[in-house]
C-alpha cells in the first residue's frame, strides 16, 4: 500500500499486527477519554455514569491491545450536570478532530514524545448492553440520573408502571432523605412538571417519559394519568 501514516477513530475493532505494520510511521488513534481511564467501546457513557467531572480526548499510537498504546496528546473538558451523551459526544468530536490535526503536525515534526500508559490506573468501558437501560431504584438517585443522561437516546432507560413499559427520557435528582419504610421505586409525589420517585438514596424527579406505543411527553402532559404510591418496576 505504501502509506506513511494511518488514523483511526471509534473504529470498534482491534487491528492485527499485520495491519499495524503497514504504515511507515504507525497508526494514530483518537480515543474519547483521558487514557488510561475508560479504555474500550463506551468511554463517554461510562464517564457520565461514574459521575466523572472531567473527561477529554487522547491521541495515541495504536498497538495490538485495546486502547493500550503510547499516548501522544490530551485535551480536557468538564462534564456538567446539564450534559448528556449527545452534548458530550458533540463537544468531544470537535475536540478530537482538532487534537488530531495538532498531533499529526507535531508528530511529523518529531516534537512529541510518546508516553506509556500506567496500566495500574486503567479502567474499562465495555460495550453497552440494552438491558443496562433498565432502572434499578435500589441504586442512588444520582446514579440513576447519570444513567439516564448516558443512555438516551440509545439504548434508552426504562422501568414499568403497572405492567406497562415506561421509558424515562429526562430526569433531575435531589439528595433529600425519605422515610426508610417506603419501598424504593415508590412514586412519592406528582407535581405539574415532575414526578418524585424514592431511590436507595435521594429522590429521582422524572420530567419527561414515554409509554409503549405512545409519543414522548413532558410530565405536565401526562401527570394526571399517574398515581402516587405506585411502585415503579414492581407490578
């Protein structure tokens, strides 16, 4: 083939040594995390779920491992409570493209010293499974809030309401303490624009949802059809 340099981004497969040996100067990969954290297929989603306040992009020299190659450049960004997977993806995409351009220029000029990753600091971001979108109210409200932000639009997050699947599109949370005798998943209160649900710790406020075979709705459009005291996921 005779190529000098190869570039990959969100490729999703581990390249064999026979392919990596083709480019004269190697293969540069753009990864959507601050390596060695969140190696793998879903770094952005896992960063949100784990409550990371800072993430970013890393350019690296690809080797035969999974995101284990020597690092070239990094750039950071904050993850705010207003972020979801869509906003974070869009921001990191632009950052990654710009960082790649900088990396190639400096790499060509031999102005980058590759840095080996510290494997003892590595964490992993496995491929997302659809069943991970099922909400477990025996978890903390903050954790569920993060899962909802990370998994919408895909694979989506859901529970059941009296036997019907209810997708949770958007939510808020608080650290308010509830009566421990109340079952987790119980609908505590329904206001005009949000529905309060008890969690292991704190309260999840559902603000937008979708029942099966229905369009997505703001809580103010459907709250009158919901009932306090129902246990989500429990009937």
